[in-house]
């Protein structure tokens, strides 16, 4: 499986869309990876906000 999480978000979406079009991943996998990426970004944001409050 590809490691899309080390790249910036715009590059990730382009790579995911490209992989989907080339048949390397299914639409379901594409959406699952987007969800995981977004959840990770949300968690990072929450953690950074917690750090500022301390």
C-alpha cells in the first residue's frame, strides 16, 4: 500500500486520485485513505491546541 501520509495534503489528494484512476486502489480505499488523513490532521490540530492552553 502507498504511504500517502508523509506528503502535504494537496499532493496526497492528487496521488490518491491518480492511483484510483490507474486502478491501483478502489474508490472505497480512496475514500478510506482520505478519511484517515483528515482524522490524523484533526487529531494533530487538537493536540496543538491543547499544547497552547498549557
